[in-house]
């Protein structure tokens, strides 16, 4: 038998115990400092929905408990968030010319609201359209404003309208939202798939986005639609706010096979914090019924202050059950395990339904950095996760568009 040197074994055990003792958890203060030293972007900020509400001031500090907002300048500064992609969203109506035109007008007004936020506060915000803008804006001490469109429904049947939004600064576009539309199939339409992926018009949209240098966003898209986008797009696509189906089997999430296909094409998944997509949460029929009444009041044009007060009542009487931060990180860490830190980022769906227990607004974002550091990810990994991956996809879109111009 092999005889062990007891002295060497004793020394080895001592060194191991010493190393384990030194590997103390990262403090939130240190994690925040590291996060402040790099560019940090969230790829799905639905905050423009608040910009158009009377009395909302993005420069003032709000609270989720008071007006249900999750992003403003004081909280971005505290949470070390430099900015991101601010979303143009308008609800989907009937697939008719009138419906398209109404939504188009809403989308243009939403884009103008984003521009107004920037131009009214030139010392605070700066508009970004190029990949290199992010670092320059952060260096100037301002917050970064890229612009995206969630659901291409406002474009109607004229994909050339995408160029109008491009000229307004749009650099990311998703074909669908909760329901199927003229561009393709959604992951959550109750009627099931209609097109089997992208429609012929959706294929035209992919080509037009590629021509312009606009990143394609597969969040909300049916898996078949996402696969079509990956197959047809000349540049990598992004999932701006999506989760891992291996952790929770929901249609809004993607399985490992599709995740690997996304990464193989150069694409990126940005991790969503929408609780209903993260875990199987208890149903609350009373809450659902109360919210139906709230939506009815909103459709009647009831004053916003009254709607917020009514919502506070609902939240008090029928509080929502949220997924935990730990569940959110399970989705995050699983995606990192499957495709690595070059293909994962952050798109929490703030002001669009995102938020988990202990991370209900952007103030708590350094918790993500803290946890990733404790899991062994490096500062270089964090630079990729927080911004570089999304900016790389934007650079690829720009490069392809430029190549078309030089080829002529």
C-alpha cells in the first residue's frame, strides 16, 4: 500500500483551509464599486411608459410602493446603472389599417417622449446610436439612451417605415409581443401559432433591419419565429429580456438547444426578471379580478392619480407573490453555464412587469454583480455581461449595414 506522508497531508489541509477562509463573500459595497467602474446597460427599459404620464419627473426619486415606477435618475445613480435601451411600446390592436395607424402614432409620440427626456436634460442624458457611444457618454458623466421597439405592430404592412424610426435613433426591434401579428408568431398567443414562425412580411422585416443596421430582438417570439430570425438574419440577434426554460418551462423562456443555437450564431440572451416567467407562482383569482376592474377604469380614461391609488388598494388587499432573487439568479447562472459570459446579459423588464423579491427596482442591481463575483466570474466577464455583449451585437449590425453601402 502507498504510505502517506502525514506531515505533507497536514500542511496541504492547512493550506486548503487557509484559502477557503480567505475566499470571503464579496461585500455589496465592493460589488457596487466594481459595477460603477464599468459600463452597465439594461437592454429593456419600459420607462418611457412613465414619461408620457402627467406629473412624472424622471429626475425625481420615486418608489415602487408609491407609483410603481422602477427607474429614475436618483435610483439609476444609486444602483450604478448607466442606461440602456429605452423602449417604444404601444398596445397591439386589430390587424387592420386603422389599428396600424393608431399604433404608429402612439409609437412616434413615445419616441418623441424619449427624445424630449434627453433634450430637456442635456447635462443628465445623452442619446446613443453607435456602439462606441456608450463608453463616451459614461466618461462624460451622463446616462446612456439607446432606443428600441417592442413589437413591430406599429409598422403596419410597410416595413420601410422602420427607416423612419431608425432616423429617430432606433437601433433594436422585436417583431412580436403577446399575440401573433402581421410579422410572425408570438410565444404566448392563446390561439397558438399562425405562421409557423415568421410571416413573409416578417422575413422582409429581417432584411430591412439588416440593411439599416438595426438589431433584431427575439424576446416574446415563438421558438419557431426566433429560429427563423437566427436563420435569416445576416447578423446576430438578441433576446433583450428572456429566461431559461430549463429552470422554468414557460413559453416566454428558451430551452438549452435554442440557447446554444443563439450563441453559435453570435447572439446574446439578456436575463429577464419578470416573476411570472421565472417560477410557478400561486394563482390569485381575486387579484386578477381586481385588475380587470382597474383596466376597465383605465379604458374609460380615469385620471392617472386615481388609477395609481386604486392600484395601491389592490396591492394592499391582494399582494402579488414575486419570485425570489435566488430564482432569478438560477435562470442567470444556468444560461451562463450553457453558453458562457460572452452570450449573456441583463434585461430585467423594468417598468414593464419586471422585478423579484429583494430586487424590485434598479437600486438593487449591484446584487447581481455581487452574486456573479461570488460565483467566480471576473471583472472582464462583468464587462461583457453588463454591456459589451449587447454592444458587440449592435456593432455587427452596423458593420453589415456599412458593408452593403460600400458594396454598391
